[in-house]
């Protein structure tokens, strides 16, 4: 039986404010699961869609990092039961192609979630019979969602929903960039450009992995202060002289650099922040059609590497439980990321805070 | 006792023709060795200097890939004897810094060879008492050279000098980019942009490592024909549609791409030639101050990697003997690269052939 | 509708001869597929079962490396159609656990195939209503089999069934041990102990990956002769002095050693065949309860590694098509492995040939 | 000018007590350095020699982990000056062979230090003209030593000698086994068998790298208590049921196991403590001629790996400064390892404490 849900909707691609509307949510079809949302993060990717940087099918229910409780199962779902606490993944690989089978699910080419569609090509949300698209086939800024079972990973009872929601996106992305992409080794130095939600998660990941020094760079001194709480050993104001500042601290440059904003200018700064043989990782997604000017001669002569990182190269079934356990162990202070908890109706205020460069993350709680 | 040598000299940075002159070559100092040259390759890097793309101290004796016979030893040289057959390395690391000690000699920051100087800060060549600079502290386009002992690696008797000279640069660079940087796994597809000297070596390396398919791309149909002899399974004319051509052959794109020219436009094409999760390697050195426009969004979203490769991340003491043995085993047809053997006085003709886009490599033989 | 099939059956664990019997084969259940067999390899693992070395449920239809044609699909099977040509995998992972999701399917702990059962805990074969167990849930020495869909990988039209069958076990195991486990780099030396079916596949893999030298060791001179055809550059008779013989050829020892028999004595020889820092891989499965005496002091002092390899750490969806293409490219001469093709009724003769140490492999063709 | 030094001498291989004697210490020859010792650790390897487990040239000055001050330089020494504070390395590679040049110095085959000799084949110590052998060419239980320059690494002023001495052996060995050999990834579980000096360093390394859980196993409850201070999250008494205890905590077994004692029985337990696909590392050196009984079938079937680790695969020039910085950062509490500081004359008491299974480490201070 279809149900209705209150959801934060972008009515058309030009709208810059979300509207809280009631949408119809279909019964879960074969292999699908309905989840009653417990929490949804408010993330930079949602903002990119809201500001029209990226093209998405419309109208769109935003939200892609969420956690909640399994409420109804479609046919053939195995491994889940009503009442299970789950985190969502916003990239839903086919699990059948060679990339998926070799564990590089993040490079699956058959994922329909990027088109905001379920694997069967449909959308479970509608309004007056017209389709509504859950962002990345999640749409977690809704009281209820229907997702394919491969979008779900169970989490322990003692991990609260707001923490769990962030594990599903920012934490996986940031910590994953450190562990899965850069494969940071203890005792090496790193610089992180941008100390927002994902940047702080990268810093957490670096502290976890024993990196030293950990240099946070941002234009906002308050963000830098927060960065220290997550493990930054040094902080610098981000400007055109960033490479020199990194060299002052490290001598020869950092072994690793991470860009967590998606600005072409700061991405371009990374190679010059590195020591010879170092590794730069692009974590922030730049706007479409904004090429980055890379000094390829320096890259080649100095044996440097530039890695693109999508979702922290996360394997959710392995990494979400692992991140949850590290949180419970006190080794990943995910809860400290959350500086603002609001209800669904507070969503536009939450985006406004983000626009103003507020420290930490907002989470919608239901 | 100093000696004299006939050498190919660029008298000033503006000169586009080399002059064959007699230069004075000092006695080998402590830790230095005098080598009677047997062969010197004529390489794209020499041409970059000759054409003023890169700034070097002047006057300059060109040549940086050479092989010859040890003729005299300075004090304290160990491990070499008169009569030893040796290949030269044009990057002469300090062997004492942390990078050198961990085997990443190609990222040593204390190498003086990039300034065309011996480790003691001097140059062994002069003319009428004025300093002359051997390119990369080698200057192999000279009958005799004096180099530091860490520039030398012994080679087996049965490897001819012309083959040995190429092992010291193009082969190490191209095969090394495949084995040491990309770490190509058998059965994966690769595209190589530019089928000149280094490009053919990359193709040889790919064939050696079992890559499949191996796609050569060049603007010159004759070069593509030659590429097949070195192991290319497919060839395509290089133009703006290269990514589509690679996709026609591979389906989802190549797992690896290599750029062997140093053109910003073709370096920028690499990410689009790759399948998701693939790896691009910059082997050709672009001109100074020519940034490359990279589609960073695609890099990040598709988990692609862009690696700079310097000297194939070669460890000469390990790799030169290994490459020599593979040549002797018939697994690396290095000799087929050499399409033109000339004396020292033929050097300007050899560069002219290169300018005309001739197939294969010229080698000066003494 | 159930069907009947002629199959090679071990009636009880004590029997040393197979009997050709008619068994009942159930309809394919949900997620299951019926395959009409085209070819089945006769492999050392089958022999271990036949000789009572390993305990299996009984009666058992032997055969675990097979290829054939899809004939009937159970409910919910996707990605396969009647008439598809397929290779089978004898290890059928759950595809849901963390190990499976991160691409290490060979370490899945939830695979029922090791108990000769389908994922639903049943066996599709029976005789007079009593259960019959297909070895490793395959039982390819039968005209028809029913397997779970994750046991199947499609292969190109132009790969013959006998070659395809071997890709499904010996080739995947041997080449995979080289590419996936040892991650052999070109130009390094290797010794392979045992030049039977799997050993020859290891040698093929080493030649593919550019290893040099490639030393084959066996007690049978004829096997050594065959090894040369697959790429061995040196051959030695296997005895207690094997480490010295390897050192005579390599100087300091081999970088890699592979044991393809499963004899404790030859497994124990591997570390001494290696140079310092080298890697030994156990590919052959030893009998149960036969510990191997390892010189742990040498292992530790000399920084050597001993790796267990199961199924070549194969990811079938990625590796079987890759191996098939390398066969079609002429880079893996799998067909030359097959020295004996017989019908189902020749199966006991085939095992007898194996007991006599015959060169190459027998394949049953239907 | 030769000098004399008080040193702890094992007069003959049968002696179980050291004698404090005056020995002659030669002038530093070419490439050699005289160091005035500041501290020397008392390590399990010294004890193996003292108890006759390993054969060494005799008489022997024990001690191989030391730190001190450069006092005199032989000819041709570069990079060191009088007054430099230095740590010693007890494995002194040739720096010229291929292994050394590729950064795997710990597999150098040309190191004379294992024979307790300087690279020129001499010993710098003597008594009444008869040679005395410094253990591993260090002999740090002496007021003065003469070592080759490649045995020295400079350390920052603010690292005390006792901490520095331990960095040179136990810490490098234990943390290196984690970072360089096992390459432990954050969030994975590990068990460490033996919570003595090296075991505690392994535990420190695991905590640094973010491993979770970290299980310490020992027969001594006091050692387990200490293990918790270094980062163990769980402790278990070591006995025949260790694998079951590890499984109780981890479910499927640990991803990593480390043996830090050198007992064949506990080395043999490691594979059973691992989950499928896990990695075991032999860090403790077993007595000579004591083979370990390995379950090779389990190793192969379950894709497990057994790695020998020598000196933590340390690159001293890279790793000692890195470990020193991590100590200064508070990320490696090396000082807490030291539970007993004594003068040279207390050396026999220190060994006696070790025999009694005392917690932590003794350090001789000068
Ligand atoms: Zn997929
Ligand atoms: Zn997000
Ligand atoms: Zn060159
Ligand atoms: Zn250096
Ligand atoms: Zn599984
Ligand atoms: Zn088989
Ligand atoms: Zn060495
Ligand atoms: Zn020690």
C-alpha cells in the first residue's frame, strides 16, 4: 500500500528554496525496502543541486545521506527484517558487473542511482501522479523512502541515527579518501584544503591513520579552530601562498594533499603543496565545465600523483560497520561534526547556514 | 691528466645547430669516473634543450643517454674497474637522503645533475678555461665524459653499446612507466599517445607485461606501422576524437593511458580515454609554463588517477641489468628501435630527422 | 521438469573407480540454472576426492571445471538466456558479505559449494530419491547440471568448450596465482615446482607477465619438456637439492616460488629457493593433517613471504573473460594443455593416466 | 688514537654472565665514526646470544640498540659532525647492491654486520691485541663504539638517548612490522602474541595505525595490563585455545596476527587466529633448527599469508626520524616502555629481570 510522506522538495531546477510538501511513496517492489527515516545529513552535494550547479531530474526530493528503520520489505529481499536499523548508500551499484565483482563498486557503470532512478528504471515517489525524483535514488529529506536493498547497510543499535547518517556520506567520503584512495601511511604529513564537513572527516581519517603533521587550510579562522579538535596539528589560512605555508611547516612539502571544496583554483594548488613523489586527492566535486589548470611538467618531473576520489572508494558493506565501530571505540568523533540538529521544516535555514560558511554540519532529525 | 674530446656543443641557448668542437675533459676527481663513450642516443629531451624549450647552463654538450667503457677512476671509486662496460644514468641521486634510502631515488631533492653539475658543484668540461656544461652531468655526445660513480651501472658483455645507451633513457623511461608507475596487470587494455622513441618503449613494456589490447595513437601512419612491430594490437590516428576511438575498441575505455609526447592537448585527452577507475600516466615532458586543462570533475566522479612519471621511476642498479637481460632473452626488442646510426658529425642531421617525425631512433656511435 | 543425466559417480568414499550411472537432475529452482555440459576437465582435485584424501558427502558426482550451454532458467535469474555459452566456477560466494563486496570473493565464509550444496542447502541430483552430491556444487562429469547463477560466467562464442572448462579451474588457479596473489613483476625470476596441469598454467602466467628466468622443476623429464613449450626458460629435476639448483641459475635465488603439487616436502623447500625478500606461493593443496615444516627463522631473518592461494584469488566475472581474450590473442596457449579428449566413459582411464604422471590434461567432452 | 672503554663482554659462548671489562677501541677508519654512547637497550636478541641460542664470534660485546654522540670522524665521512646526536642501526647494508638501491636494505646480502664485522672486514675492538667482536658491529654495551657511517641516523635534540636507543631496534622492529610489512589498514583487527618489548611496540604501532580491535596475548597477566596502556583493546591469556579466544572477540578471526616471541608453537598458532584472507607476521626470531609446523592446507584454502619480518623492514634514514617525530607528537609513548634504567654494571641484573618475565624494558645509561 502506498503511503504519503512529508518531504523537502526542489520544485524546479531554478528554485533556490526547498518546499516542504506531501509526496506519495509507492509500495516497495521486488528487491526494494521502505525505510522510515531517522536522520538526514545536509551535505554540500545537496547544495550543489539546490544552487543549480549540477543538472538533476525534477522535481527533486533532496537528501542522500540518511539512516532509519526498515519498515516494509518487497519480494525477494534477503538479509533485512522490519525494525533493522540501516544506513543508506547514495551510489547503488549493480553488483553483477566485473567492477562490482572485483570490489570496485564505486566505478560500476550500471548504477541507476546517478539518474535518481531505482534499478528497474522507476521512481518510487510521485505527486498527483506525476513523478518526483529522490536525489541519487535516496531522497533522505523525506519521512519515508523506498530504496533498493543494495542501498542499505545494517548498523549496531548503539550508533545514533544522526551519526549513522553522516557515516553514509561525509565520513565514508572523507575517511575513505584517506584509507582507500591515498592509503595514507602513519608518520607522513598531509594538508587538507577546506575544513567543512568532508574536510573535517578527512582530518579525522588522517588522525586515525597516524598522519603527522596534519595541516588544515581554510579561509575561515573558525573552521580552522574546529579542525584542531578533529586532529589538525597545524592550521593555515588558505590563499595563493598556500604552497609556501605548507613548505614552511613540512620542509619539502606534504606527502599528501586533499581538496575537499571542489574549487578549480585550490585543486590546482595541490601539486605545489606536495613533496616530490607525493599524492594529491580530489575529493570535492568541482562545478561542471570548469577545467583545472594543472602544472603537468611539475607533475611529471617530480613524480607526483593526482587521484580522483569518488565516495572515498567506499565498499559500504565493509566500511560502514568498520566506521561505526571506530566511532564506538572513540577513534572517530563523528558526533562532534554535528553542530545543528533541526526538523524537516528547518532545512532551508540549514542550507543558509552552510552558505554563510558555518562550522560543522546540520542534520535533519525526524 | 686532463684530455681533450670532440663533442657536440650548443654554443649558446639561442643556437639551433650543434657545433662539433674540441673540449677539455678534467681528470676524474674523487668518486668520479672517466668513460670513453661507445654510443649516445639522440633523444627528445636533447631536442627540447636544442630548441630552447628548457633553460640550461650554456655552452652545453648535449647527450644524456650513453654507454661506454670505463677508462680511468678517481680516488675512492669502488665497484668499477678499467674496461668495465657501463650505461649512464642522467639523474644522479645523492644516495643519502631519505627518498634515496627508501629506493625512490627519482624523487631525490639533492641531485646536482639537473643543474648539469657534478655532486661537488663543478663541471668536468671546459673550453679555453671557460666552463662547458654536460647536459644532465652526462654530456654523452662527446668522445669522453667524466661522471660521478653513481651515474654508472655495469652491463653484460653481450649487450651492444647502442642498445645499452637506449636502456639508459628511453627504455628505462618507457618500460619503467609501465612496470614501476602504472604497475600494469596482464590482460588489461592500454592506449599510448605518441609512437616515437619513448612511446615505442612503453608499447614494448606493455607487451612484456601482457597488456591487451595495446592501442597506439599517433598522427603519423608510419609510426603506427612501426608500433605494431613492438606489440601494438590496434592503431589509431591521433586527433580530437581519440577518446571515442579508444572506446570503440575497448568498450568502456582503456584501463591505462600513457602520453609520450608532452603536448598539453594530448595529456588532457587521457582521462576521457580511460574506463572508470583507470590510470593515466604523463611520460612526455611538456614545455615550461604550459598548464594542462584537466576535467577534474570527471577525474573525481569516475575515480581516475593521473600519475606523473619521471625516468620511469627507475632504480638503475636494479632496472638496467633487468632490462638488459630481457633484451638478451628476446623479450624486449630494443635493437629494433634503432633506425639510424651515425657518427658524431651526423648529429645535426639526426635532430633534423627527428623534427621531420622520422620513425625510430638515431644513435651516435663512436 | 526433472531430467536424467549420465554421470561419473563415486558411489562411496572408499571407491577408487567411478561408475557411469544415470542420475535425476531437478528443475532449476529460484536463482538456479540448468546447463548442458560441453566439456569437463579431469583435475587433481577430483583425484584427491577419488583417492579419499579429502572427505566429501557421498555418493559424489565428480567434476568441478566445466563449460556448457544454458538450457533452462529458474525464477529470478537475470543476465543469462537459453543458449548462452558459460564457464562454471566451483567456488560460489554469497555476494553479500563484506569479503564478497570488497572483491575478495574467494574468502567468502558463506559459500555452500564447499559442502557440495546449493545456496538453499539442497542438492539438485538424486538417485532413486536418495541425494547425490555434485562435487563443489558443480559435478561437471555429468551430461546436465543445475547450479546457482553466481556459478556461471559467459564466454565468447569462439572459445571452444574444452578450453573454456580449463579456464574455469586450472587456468584461473595458475594464472591467478601469478597475477592476483604473487603480483609478479616483469623481469623477475620464478621457480615452479610441479609441471602438471596447474603448474603449466603457472608457467603460462609467468611468461605472460614477463617473468625471467622461469624455472620449471619436476621429477618427470617429459613434463619438463612440456614446460618449455609453455614458457619455461630453464628446467631442473626436482629433488632435495632443488634450492641449490635454483641458485645456480639465479645467483641469489628466485624472486618467486610456486608449489603446484601439494606435497609438504616441496612446499617446505620453497623458502630456500628464494632470494632474500622473495615470495613463495602455495597453490597445490596438501592432504589433510599433513603439516609443513617451515624454517621460520629463515623466513623472518630474510624477510620472505609465504602466501596461500585459493583458486588464484580469482574474480570470475572479471578474470574468465580476461583469460578467454588472452587465449584468443594467442598470449595463453590453453589448448596445448589438452593432451587427451575422451567421452564420459573414458573417465577412469583419464584418472589412470594422471596416476601414471602423464603430461598435460585430460578433458571429457560430451 | 685508540682509546679504551668499559664494556659488557661475554668472554666465551658458554658464559651466561657478562663481565665488565676494559677493551681497546681503534681509531675510526675511512668511512667510520666513533660514538660516545648515551644509552643502550637490553633486548631479547642480546639475550639469545647470551644464552647460546645463536652462534656469534667471541668474545662478544653485547648491545645492538644504542644512541649517543658523535665524537670522532674517520676519513671521507660526510653528513655527520662532532657533537651530533645519533641512533644506531644494527643492520648495516652495503647501499650499493640492487636491493639497497631499491630501498629494501633489510634484504641486502652484502651486510657484514651479521658477522659482527665492519664493512672492511675488521673489528674495532680488542683486548690485549686479540680481537673482540661488537654484537652486530654495534656493541652498544660499551662506553665507546666505532661503527660505519651507514650505521648512524641523526635524531632531534629533544629526543632523550634512552628513547632514541629503543627507536633503533624494538620500536623500529615492532612499528615497522605493522607499517612496512603488514601495511595494516585502520579499522581492522589484530592479535599480538607476546607483550614484551617488541610486542608492546607492535601494539603501539597498531594503535597508531588505527587498528581495532587490538588483542594482546601473553602468559603473564602483568604484561597484559601493560599492553592496555599501549593501546590493546582486549587481552587474553596465551594458551592452546588462543585461536578460539580471538574468534570470540572478532567473530571470524583477526585480519592480522603478529608473533613477537619466536616460539615455534605460537608462530604455528597464527594462521588459525586469522580470518580468511588474513595476514600473519613472524617478528620474533625462533631458535636455530626449530622448524615450525604450519597447516599449509588451511593457508592455501583460506588464502592466508605468512610474512617474515626482519627489523620491521625499516629504512633507518626515513623511519628513525619519523618515529622520533611521532614520539615527540605524543603518538608513540616510547618512554613508557622503559621500566628500568641502570648503569653498565647493572647489565646482568637487567638480563635476570628479563628472564623473570619482567614488564617493560631495561636500558643502560652512561
Ligand atoms: Zn556494477
Ligand atoms: Zn553527502
Ligand atoms: Zn633521453
Ligand atoms: Zn637523495
Ligand atoms: Zn560472501
Ligand atoms: Zn580443478
Ligand atoms: Zn646492499
Ligand atoms: Zn634489539
